[in-house]
C-alpha cells in the first residue's frame, strides 16, 4: 500500500491558505460594494414603483 499522506510541503500549504484568504477578502470587498450600490439605488427603485402605481391608478399608463 502506497501511503502519500504528508506529501505536501509546509510552504505549499501556506501558499494555499494565503490564496484562500485573499479570495475571501476579495469576496468581502465585492459584497460590501454591491450592497452599497444597492443601498443607494433602493430609494430610486421604490420611487419608480410608486410612480408606476400612481400612473396606473390614474389610467395614464
């Protein structure tokens, strides 16, 4: 039986962990940016929906 356990070097494992942490940071930053953009656009979208409802009720749509 060929046991390949422990075949990775410590440096390789550290590089893998570093890449995973970098990916996690990028995901967190993108999440914050997207939620910020949506937070800014939310009142505008709600206002547009309100205007459409009022126009529909007044038969102007």
